[in-house]
C-alpha cells in the first residue's frame, strides 16, 4: 500500500486521474489482489474514490472540502499538541530536530517525496503521546485525505523556505515548553499552507 500511496504523493497520479490497476500491479511486480486491497484502504482514507463500472480515481477535493478538513485539523491538532507537549522527552525532542533537519535537506535537494515524508514525521512527533491514540488516528485520517494536494505546491522554492522558517519557530516553542506559542505557530503554518493550496486550485 505504501508503494501505491507514494505514487500519489510523488505526483505520478493527479487528482481526478484514473488509477489503472493493471499498470500499477505490473510496475510494482505484484498481482492485482494486493493492489485492490490497497485501493480499498485508500478509499477509506479518502484518497481514492470508486465509480461503478469505471474503477478507482484519485480523489478530487473542492476548496470547501479543504477548508473543512483544515478547520478540523486546527481543532484536533491543538488538542494533540497541548496534550503531548508536557510529555515530550529527550528522545522526542531529538526526533523533532532530526525530522526538521531532514525537511531542510530534502528542500535543498528538491526531493518533494522526501520532504513530504519528513514533514509528516516532524508534525506527528510534536503530537504523539501514549494517551492520545484515538486523537492521532483522527489526525492521520485528516492528513491522509489531503496528502496528494500538499504535493501540488511543494515544488515552489519560496513556499518551502517559508515552511522551514515556520518549523524553526515551532521548534523554539517546543524547546521552551510554551503551549500557546506552539499552537499559534502550528495554526499560522497550517493557514499559510491552506492559502497556498487555495491559490493552486484556483489558478
């Protein structure tokens, strides 16, 4: 499934494009069965949609859809970040710093797939805590439903520099244990991403 997910994230299949199961199975060197199983899971995540007699298509989201998802993320991620911050130990701080460094390296090399993966590790490391299993399940679902769209604007160097600067401010808030500052920086970072996505979808 991760190989198929990577296909969407890398931009090999765009929103609205048909997923040709036979071609994917051949490319991955597998039978159709695991491809169909993976597509069923991705449909539950909202990344693909099934159309009777036509097959699977990469999900398309309207701007209203994105606003709804990002509004939900604002609520859930604020709760997660506030709950996790007091529990972040030295190992967690190291994972956050490493993910931030990996984001910077990926931007330097223009590796969109690597940056998306590192960006996800960075944000999730801020929120994961043993007593927030259900919260994180919701966070993952919301992230998964828009991952293909995030890939659409990751090719703009200016956007990536802005993102790295936002990450630095987030790390500063984590290091001093300031929950209000952390949530504010996460909100600003998320809002900037949504604004850029809106530009991409309306041009």
